[in-house]
């Protein structure tokens, strides 16, 4: 029971991290100091997607689930939890690269706006 709860907490943390990577640039528009946290997180998210790696939080969650008597899952967090919502037909390597490039472009545009605003002051 404890391991299952810990696995669920890791899942929640992982989801929050993914949301922060994807949407954290918008928070930076309001609170520029968050860039110190968001830039490395966004870079990590882009690298994970472009390289096709699996986030270590996925391995931790699976390990905790197995310790709790459940079965883990294969693939990444995005493939397991978000793919059925975002890509019902399956996440392939091309789509994973598109996600990484979109993360880079969207966050790059936001940070360009933040930098321009700072330079105007």
C-alpha cells in the first residue's frame, strides 16, 4: 500500500513536471524569476523528446509499483498516460520529435518576448 501511494505521488509529480515544461513559459511571462527553474526543465523536456529517452521518474514509478505488487508499464510516461489522450493511434518517433520541436519553439518565442520586455525597461 505504501509503495503504491509513493508511485502515485511520483506520477503526480511527473505530471506536474510535464505541465511545467509545457506551460511554464507562460508563468515566466508573469514571474520572470521562474525562468531559473523553467529553462532547465524545458531543456530537459526537449532533450527527452528529441532523443527518445525515458525520464527517470518513469523508472522510479514503475519500480515503486512493482514493490507494491502492481505491474509497471513499458515505455515512457507520455506514451503510457498521455499518448492515449493526445495520440490515440500511437506515438511514433516522428510525433515525439514534433513534440520536442514544438516545446522548443513555443518556449523560445515566450522567452524572446520576456527578453524584449526586459530590454525595453
